[in-house]
């Protein structure tokens, strides 16, 4: 491995991954290939800009010419594919861009990788492709795919295409499916940063439905360590679930955040539910633990404490990303609380 193309490297997980990977892999060049959509922000990587092994290309995975140019220019031998439209609520407001980026864009990337003859193609996927759980059980790699939102359906589509390229053409594809991430540089449309920032601003905290939906939370750095480990030791054609065995009801997370920020529970507003809202996710991560030796290192207590501190210390970052387009999205998504 000499030259790694990281798609979506200016987003939340991609930027955390690049920072981690450059330190852990001192002989490898990293090429961040990102379209810089509303979710992409080069400020997330300002601390690595001067690193001679870090390169940025503004490009679109849906434009074959952009992708081919990057492969040629940097002699890419490995791909870590994060680039996607990633927010469920936005996929409910409009699904076309999800199909375009997540399915068509992934197909173009797979095709160019096939033509170039690479060593590894790591496709970053999500536990949401498995659908929703009842009150017991966990997702294993054998759980049938049953995506429920336009977002998760587009991710499942891209997973199947990636596996088909492995089966049909022998492209060395590996897939990881992780649970909900949290940590620094997460765009404020997602639950944890949205609740921290609204609490800091004394604004209502919009909880969907009864607040009893369950997510399995993992610190983004633990996810990045797992991806690096799979890149080194994973087997082509395999899927690896990643999760921290850390289930929380949404309402309990919201109350915990209010406690950390020192704000009252009277800020909580129960609002209309997300259509088709998956009830519970939980990951069985036995395969990656047993076969690759990865385990998470963050406790949730430490992770959430550090995350709240990060948002407290980085008001400039979130004020900038929340200006412009975000305001329009917020008004549309949260009209109930905006009007009240
Ligand atoms: P994000 O929305 O923060 O970042 C996505 C990045 O992709 C942005 O930098 C954006 O500019 C870029 N991008 C979008 N369309 C592009 C295109 N056409 N060409 C090039 N770049 C493009 O997303 P994230 O939360 O960091 O998620 C990254 C990946 O991890 C996604 O594939 C997502 O499905 C998966 N995932 C996310 C989570 C989570 O909790 N956030 C959990 C499991 C898996
Ligand atoms: O499970 C992995 C997935 O986690 C990733 O594939 C997605 O990219 C990522 O966005 C995330 O999806 P979720 O829909 O689970 O995350 P989100 O932060 O949007 O919501 C978490 C839970 O909180 C969910 O049950 C909906 C609820 N919620 C969310 C928001 C934004 C609220 O109650 N109020 C809100 O305002």
C-alpha cells in the first residue's frame, strides 16, 4: 500500500480517518477526493494541510473523468470509500441525490478501480442496511439486508454492487458496516451535535416520536482504528460489522447532554416522528474482534464528555457550517419547533 484514495475525506468520518491514518501509516500517501458538498469542509483537516503525504482533489465520484484523473495522477493502489449522502432525514426530503451519489457514484468508482487494477477497495457501509430490530437480538454479517429509508436503500444498493464487482471481476472489495458514530467534526444535522448546539443556544431540542428509539453509539476514532485494521488484515469478499456494544435510547442521550451542558430538561420538545423510523439498531461485532483483534477503546462517558467539550471549544467551526444552506434545511425539517 503506497497511495490511498480516500473519497469523502472532508466529511465527518473521512476527516477523522485521514488524521488517524497519516500518523499510523508513515510511508503511505493519502489523496482526499471530495466534492465538498454541504457536508464537506476542508477546515476539518486544516492541521494536516502542510503534510507532504496529504493531497486534496476536488472531484465528484459521479464524474468518471474526475475519478480517472485522480487514479492516474496519484497511481492509486487502495481505495477507502466514504463519500456519500449520509443523512436519513434529508433522504426523506429528497432521495434522487442519494441514488446518484451512493449508487451511481459508487458504481463509477468500482469501475475505474477495476480498470486500474488495485490492491484493496474498502467500501464503508452502515448497520442501517439490515433494517430495524425488535427489543432483542443484534445484527450479524449474516442478517438479511432490509433497508427502510431511501438513504439505507441506496447504501444497500452500493454494498451489493461492490460485492458483485468482487464476485464477477475479482476486484478485492471489503465492506465494513458500522453503527452510529459521534465525536469531533460531526455535521450538526445529526442527533448528538444538534442537541449539544441547541442546548448551548437555549433552543428547543427536537426529539422524534416517543424518544425510545435505540442506537448503538461508537466514538469516531474507534471506527477509524477499526477501518485501518480491516484495511491491513481483512479478507477480500468479506463483510465486517463494527460496533461498541453501547445501546442508548435517544431520550436518555438527550438528557445526558443537557446534564453535561448544564441546561434544563424543559428544553426538550417531542416532535412528529421520522417517517419509517427504525426502532432499534445493535451490532454484533464478534467477527472483527475474533478475526482481526479490534476492540473499541473509548468508554461512552469519556467520549461524550470530550465531544461536548469539543463543541464548546469550537463555536467558530459550527457557526460557520450552520450558516447558509443549513438554515434553510433546519427551517424545513423542524418547522414545528421553529414556529412554536
Ligand atoms: P458526511 O456527510 O459527514 O460526509 C460525506 C462526505 O462525502 C462529504 O465530505 C461530502 O462532501 C462527500 N461527498 C458527497 N458526495 C460526493 C461526491 N459525489 N463525490 C465526492 N465526494 C462527495 O458523512 P459521514 O457521516 O462522515 O459518513 C461517511 C460514510 O460513512 C458514509 O458512506 C456513511 O454512509 C458511512 N457511515 C456513517 C455513519 C455515521 O454515524 N455517520 C455510520 C456508519 C457508516
Ligand atoms: O447507524 C448508522 C447510521 O447512523 C449512519 O449510516 C448514518 O449516516 C448516520 O446519519 C446515522 O443515522 P441515524 O438516522 O441513526 O442518525 P441521526 O443522528 O440522524 O439520528 C439518531 C437518532 O436520533 C434517530 O433515532 C433519530 C433521532 N433524532 C435525530 C435527529 C436529527 C431525533 O430524535 N431528533 C433529531 O433532531
